[in-house]
């Protein structure tokens, strides 16, 4: 299960078809990142670069030149080096890039300053993501200035820079059948990991120990890395939206919120579940939880072709506000509370985001001034929540310090939607039953 060489070629061809005549596109690979002193973070290729090439090495540059007589797909990459490969691993080298990845031409990265100005010379416009990497921006301008310095000799430098993101990110928004299969795989392994976390959770565990359970399952299922920094927030830590310390003890009577997703072949999953540490919701926890679940189900129903991006959010806000009024956390008429955004005291984020190669994937949410219409092949998250600050003295003590979020990944289909992450229980009774069964089994084994 992977993206084929043919599909990568089709992506490049589609991008070049959208480019203006006599133009060139330049896409650099992601640089290596230092973790501390002489150690580096595990390398992860830039999503745009990988989307067009499938090439996973650093120190590389992709160049697309529509209509070039000697080949439109040009790559610069590291040369083969036996000594470096003994220390750091195999390199494809220019010959391997042509043979394995379909490049028409490939050159050593060390020769780029000599060759690329010649490829730029004579073109009218450059497609490039300016501002993304300051060091590479400077390098691009040096190549252009090399040509400008020769204008009196008849050189023709490009006169226009066009944002590559506008074309490329719109392409990435629509997932192919192959991409959807990979995203379903990522969703399935993430679902298994969240189920394992529910089964293994008990009072006295540290948050990072529960994190280790689902990271273990990611690896066991075939994911080398998580798609993003995992959130494991017990008790009031669940009220911190991007809590990643994961270093507190999980206590009986508290909820724990886990926001975690696996990455599989560069495609992300993103699931959030909230459940009781001891396996049983308190009445207050259950009341708030049911409000969030009802809001999420209402939002998911709005994911279908023809609806716009904001409709799931609007549906979630309506149900959350109704629930908060019913429980006494807000006072007033629902429509007026929505109009005044009174709900933001307890629900301060959006209901979702695009999902794909990046967990917060690319693609515009508005086209002009209008919310974007949902279309088949788009994938988004649906993740409403409620968060009652532990120091909010204006609410009844039973609600304080409760944070709840429920998140699923949803594919827009021809006729409606498909929840890719449906395997993970989210009904409160189903969660309690799963945890009770696991606790009983553990007790019997012990």
C-alpha cells in the first residue's frame, strides 16, 4: 500500500499544466533540524516536496520546467558516498533519482549554484514558496541576481515570482483513492491505539506512561512516528488546549483527554477521546460529555457535498450553547448567546481543520469572502469540546476543571461522508463497558 510512481508523475504533470507559459517551479527538501548539540531530530521530508516526488532524503531540490526539451523533471540531490553511507545510510544519488523516482535529469546538489541559474535564465516567472525558508529564499535570489548581473550581455532573468502554494495546496486538498487508503490505514492504527489506552488506563499511571501505551501500538501497527506531539491531559490539564507536558499523575475521579494520531507513509490521523481514569463518569462529567458528543454528531451530519466549511462549526456551536444553557453554565436565549459568542468562555476553538499529509493540512478555508464548499475527496476533522477552567469561581464547583474534546476524521464522499475513525468508542456507555471489561480481564490475569 503506497503512492505509485505513476501517481507522483501525474501530480507533477497536473501542476505543470496549471503553470503559466515559460515558467519554472522550485521546491526545496526539508532541512535537517538540530535537536541538541550534535544530535538531530528524526528526518521528515517536506510535505510539498514529498507530494511531488516521493523522495525522502534531505539536501535536495526539485525543479519543474514545463516544455523543457531535455526533460521537465529535474532534481538536485546528494551524490553517492560510500564512507558517508556507512555512517548515515543509503543515498539514491543522481542515477538512483532518475531510475527510481522518474527524474528526467538529476545533478549533484553541490553543482546547483552552477546549473540552476542556467535553468532560470530565459524564463519569465518563478513559482516558489517565498518566505517559508529564509536561507533558501536568499539562495534563490542569489541565482536570480547572477542572471541580472549579465543583462547587458543579453541574459534574460525571470521578472515575476508567483506563490507556488496557491496551486499546489489546492491540489493536495483533494485526496486520491490511494491517499484515502493510506489515511484509512493511519486512522485504523490510531483507533487501535486509543482503544489500548482506554484498556490500559488506571489511577496512579503517569500521563506519559499512558502515552507510551498508544505509542507502542502505533509502532506495532506500522507507524514509525506520531503525526504530531501527543496530548495526554488528566484532570484540569485537559483544559489546556495544546498541553504536551504529559508529566502528571492520573487520578481516580478525573477525566483524561488524549489527542493523538499516527503518521503512515506521510499521511496523518488525528483522534481525540476523553474518558474517566477509573472507568466511570461522574454525573457532572457525563452531563458535559453528552453535550459535546451531541454537538459532534450534529457537526458530522453537516459534512457533505454542497455544504460549506463553516456549517459543521455552526451546528456544533448551536448544540454546545443549548447544552450549556440547559446545565446552567450559561444564562439567556440560545440565539443571542451565539450572536454574542458567550460560548467562547467554554469553547474557544474551531470545530475542525483540513487533514492530510500534515495534521493541520493545507488548503484555503475561504474562496474570496465565502466559506469554501465541501467536495468529495476532502478530509477534515470534527472536534468540538468544552473546557471549564479550574479557577472559574462563577460556576458550580462540580463543573470546574473538566475538559472534554471528541474528535474524528471525516472524508467527504459523493453522497455524504465517511468517518474514517469510527472504530474508537465515543458513546459514554460504550467507553465504560470497554474499560470495565479490560479491568475485569486484568484482575483475572493478575
